[in-house]
């Protein structure tokens, strides 16, 4: 999610220096993601590892910030990064990528988190429209 978030923010900003910084952060994050994704591909081959990971992802996994920020702040962040049509595509891409790991074919946690956050913010949607004025 961090990698994708940097990409979304870089695409939105009109400030060239900030866009470059965000692209560099995304590049660095891509290396981290590749390392951990490849490690997960290897370590999720045994069925017990898949079962444990599935349990953890279904019962413990939360979007970044949950538990350290208020629910409203986390919902705002999810709305800001994933709230539009591009965000829906980003969420689907994350779920699809993680769903390629052994035993995680079912993975849809980002989509679910996005839907839950947008649902909680639904009544506020008109007042949040200004968030998508990126200029």
C-alpha cells in the first residue's frame, strides 16, 4: 500500500520537486516490496505457513495507521489515496498481487478496507469533494 500510495500522490501533485521525491520514495519502496514478496513466495509454500498467514491476515491485519491513529484519520487517508476510480484500481491491483502468493488466492483485504472506510465516510462525501482538487 505504501508503494502504491507514493505513486498516487506523485501523479496528483503539480509540484515537480515533490513529484520527484515521491517517485524516488516509490522506487525505494518497490525494492523493499520485491524483497519481501519474494521471501513470502518462498516461505508460503508449506501448507501450515499458508494457514497461519491466512488466519493472521483475516483476523489481525489492518490498514496502516489503524491503532495508532483515530478511525476517522485512517478513513480519511484511505479516502484520500483510494477514494476515487483510480484508487479502486489500485486497491484491486494490491489484492490481485497479494492473491498470487501461495495460499492467498482469496485475498481481498484492501478492497474490503477501502469499502468499509468509504462507507463510514459516505455521509460526508459532499464535504470531502474538495480533496480531489489536486491543483
